[in-house]
């Protein structure tokens, strides 16, 4: 006997941050929602699970932050400087790092809805804390937050994911694990009428009135990576989930959705050389190595190849993975001395890292398999090029080099206080930038710029927001802003 066809108002494909916020917002409209999660329950949550849980949003000052974090004490407030981060700053930061290519209408929604969405999540039951460990340094007696990124979910990505699942369960939203969406089903009028899903028991059609695709980009699909990002990308390590293989993008393209955005671009960072091929749920994001603005980066030949201090870390880290992939053997080394050791983030002190400590530069080179003669020359030239100035890790301090290529534009200090520390890194891909075209209501567009009735999308699998580069903390924020809108609109459509 065959089991009866499943029937819902809204089906959400994926179970990361974008999908779960979409599910919560759809359910709040009183419709019957189901979530399809390709992963088994113990591996659920997508890339969102692996994150630091950091969200970038616009705020006007400490009053806004107090609204999000009502438990902040007045003593704590006196000891911190959160500054402000206006909508216009968020907007222009994205435009600056994307070389002016970000879709203005989507970006307008992201920046203007960022703070209201943070509040909405807080009211749903997602708790926030200040990101002291990663986004603040002590300066002039206060913890000064920098770079437009100051709040994270309690418990990081794991805390965020666990909490969102609790909230989804509280709403009695059904989550079907080990169930992949494979094909969208449309009726004669071109309206979504269901989705074909594959589970352990085979293929089945699930009927619904609208679908929200929130099942990630194609970063874990080797073939698509090398096809769209270019040769060599099949060799990158994947920082997060193994399940984001472009399924949502491909199933929408098959029914005539429009491709959009930077298909040959992606977010990729410095990642431990010996990290596993996909994310490890225990180590999570700690394989990353993000303190390079305070040191030197060289390749196996002992040569520098990027300006380590071109900008605040949040605005360079996502594009430097590509630079590392382009080096011989796809390897680079981050070098520090005792002057900056105290500035290194927590990820530099985990047991699972590829690191050498040495008393001399030659010993460091030998330990890490870098060309020793050239490394000594590089460090000597660098030290000779460092200019006087006040070092300040919380701002672009202008302490720079002169007469070397590439230059170091900020935080340039001599590498001269042993023991030296060297960390071996490779390229870790985070997520891909190309995807589906959506409008500001998150409706997926067809090739004539008309919405496909009943089809919505949010998160990594949408294109148009990020090109070339990305300001840290924008991925979770964009997933939540557009996930919330997608859930609301998919529910409204189901109620018609
Ligand atoms: C190590 C790491 C650290 C990061 N840190 C941050 C950070 O601190 N701040 C930030 O803003 N961003 C961060 N990011 C980026 C962030 O993870 C993404 O931008 C964001 O989580 C994407 O959310 P999403 O919901 O679109 O996708 P995901 O969270 O990846 O969810 C996709 C879901 O779809 C499921 N799926 C895939 N295919 C199918 C299918 N066919 N059917 C059903 N389900 C399917 C997957 O199993 C998964 O559950 C980080 C990423 C990584 C990997």
C-alpha cells in the first residue's frame, strides 16, 4: 500500500539560518509548514552551524545595542565603546568591497531591515551577546569594538542553530531529515504545486502552495566549483557542510529561473593546511586564521603576495583565500612574533593546528618548509621598510611600509621579537556568490524578469548581493533578513 501524498501550505528546502527563519516567519502567519533537510538529524543546520554566529547590522549607538541585549549592565556599558554603524555605512561598505556591483535594491533591504530583523529574532527567542573575543581590543582603557560587527548569537553558530531548531519544534513545524528536494513541480499556469523529494524510502511528491528555497550554494560540489569558479577550485577545502551542492539553484534553473550574480566568485579564507576536506562540527570555524593583519603572509618561496594590512580584517579575509589558492602548492604561512602574540584570536591556540615556533627566521623557515634564504631576505626587507607611527589594532592606524611590493598599509611592525610563530594555511571555501535572481519580495525571477508564482528564495543560493568580496557577518544577516521576508510572503501566497 502506498502512503498518502504529503500536503503542506509552505515547504522550506534546507535547514540553515535562512530556512529556519523563513519557517518561523511563515508559521507565524498560521500556515502549515514543513522543512526538508538533506542531512541526517545529527548533521543538520548547514553552514550556519559552523559559523561564529556573528551578525552585521546597522545601529545608531549603545541605546540600540541595549535594546538587543537587555541584560547589559550600566557598568558594562561604561567599559565599552560600541560606536555606531549607520545604515549608510553598512550600505557603502558592501558597495566598496563589491566594487559597486551589489544590487542596490536588495542591498537597501538588507541594510534597512538588518536591525529590525535582529530585534525580531531576539523576540522570537534568539539571545545575543557582544563579540568581545573577536571584535574588540582594549584601547585607552575601554573595550573598543571595530569594523561594524559587534554582536554574535549566544553559543556561536551551534548555539544559533540549536536555538532555531528549538523554536521551530515549539511551533510544531515538521522537519523531514535525510530528505532532499530534487525537483520543483509546477502546474499548467507555471505556479508551484509541489516538490519532488528523495528520502531513504525513495522519491515522492510533496504537495504545497509555495516553496522557499534556502538550501545553500554550490561550495561543496567539486564539479560545479571547478566549472564556475575555475581550475584549481576543486582542490579547495570546504569550511562547512558537505550538503550544499547547488541543488536548489539547479532545480530552479530547470524550471526557467534566472541565474544572477558573481558565478565565478566566492567567499574563501585562510584555513588550516591540515584541516579535513569538509567542516568538522567540533572544531567548527576554528581552522580559520584571521589575525594576519598583525603579521606577515608568505608563500613556500618565502615571498609576500598580499598587503596584509590593506583594510580591517572584516573587509579582506573573504578574498584572501583566493590569493592563497593561486600560490604554489596552494599554501601560505602567517608569521608573527612576541609583540603581536597577545592579539591573536582564539583559533591560534587550538590543538588542531599546523604551527611551528622557532628562535630564528631560518629555523622557522626550515620547520615550515619555506625557502629559508628567501624568507630571511623578505623579512629583512620588510623590517627595513616599516615606518614610524602609533600601532592601533582597533582602527586603520596608517602605520605602513615604504619601498616594498606589496606594501603593508596598516599595522606594519618589524618581525624581530623571537620566538617567532608560523602557521601553515591553505584556501578554505565558505560559500559561493552566484545564484538565483530574486526581487525585494524574495520571489524568484524567470528569464523575462517575471516572478515564478509560488517560488521564493533566501540565503546563500541567491545571487546579486556579493561580488569579489564580502564584509564579515553579512551572510547570516542576509539569510535572516531575506528568510523572514520569504517566509512571510510564501505564507501569504499560500493563504490566497
Ligand atoms: C566556518 C564558517 C564560518 C562562518 N562564519 C560566519 C559568521 O560568523 N557570520 C556570518 O554572517 N556568516 C558566516 N559564515 C557564512 C554563513 O555560514 C552563511 O552565509 C550562512 O550560514 C548561509 O545560510 P543558509 O541558510 O543560506 O545556508 P546553510 O546554513 O548552509 O543551510 C543550507 C541547508 O540546506 C540543506 N540542503 C542542501 N541541499 C538540500 C536539498 N537538496 N534538500 C534539502 N536540504 C538541502 C543543507 O543540509 C543545509 O541544512 C560562515 C561560514 C562557515 C562555513
